[in-house]
C-alpha cells in the first residue's frame, strides 16, 4: 500500500476545510471508508480515486505520484479566446477549420477525409506547430463549463505530450476530453461532473489520441 496516496487524500479534505463525514457525503460513500483510507487501513480503490479526481478536479498524476500541480484545472488549463480577440490581430496565424466535430458528449463520427471549410486566425505563438494544427468544432456538454457546444478547439496532431486536454478517437468517434495517465492506464475525464471518468488500458487499441488542445475559441451568441 502506498500510504503517500492516502496522505494526499487527507490533504485534499483538510484544504477544503470539511470533516470526514462531510467529505464522505460529498463523495457518496460511508464515512468509515474515508477514515480507514486516511488512517492507512485501506487502500483507495481506482473508482474512489477517479471520482475524487472528477469531483474536485484533482490531477491523478499528483494523486498517484505526487508529481506536478494538485489542481487538474491549473495543471492542464488552456487559453480561451473570443473570435473578436483574434479577428483584428495582425499577428494572428491562420489554420484550417476542418469539417469535423469533436463531441464533448456521446461521440461524433470523424470522417477519414478532412475537408477545410474555413480559415481561422489563432495566436501567432502557436505558429511553431505549423501544418500540425487544425481547428475543430465542439458538440455536447461533457466539457461544460470549460467548453460549450459551438466552441472551436485548436489542436495538434502530435499524439500524447503529457497531462492535458486532447482530441481523441474512440470507436471511430471523435471526442475532446481531459486526459491523464495512472500506472498502466489512460484516464479520460469530463469537466461536467454528471459524466463519470473512465479508464482504458494504456496499450488498448480502442482509442487513438489525435493531439493536444492548445486553446479554444469561444462561440459568441
């Protein structure tokens, strides 16, 4: 048993300023489980850790290994822009908007042939990624409030590059999710707490990481 993980769980509760019963109630488990974990009598299950991560936006890298920033949002947040922010930016770099939609919900089929429907200006510092960048539109609500239906995300096609928000393909469908890795596992997390986290074996062929999301362009009503 890795007691350092148990200690980090206790640290989360104490930082929130709540007692063990309140902590257990928020997680929907008996308070005896929280007591046993914090006292080193019980190893936290993967379901407990994933639910804790999703409920309080805690980085699994930090939970498992004590590495990086505790806050998942701080660890893997990205800039948000409006279309107006970029439209009049003379230094903006232009990339294609693909005729694909990434679901922040139940999945959206990704066509094999990418078609450009428009050119989108993005911040010039992303020009270093060159032709590896594209913009895609978001559907669904699983990443709300970070991303909403109609927002655009700017992502590369370079695969895994550490904990972050990614475009990925699962079962032929395209998604945008927060991704982190626990030992031997890829953990897929939605910002909307009504969607539970899920895990995939790291060697699974059932998913493909397309690339990291570097910023989002918010839809303006």
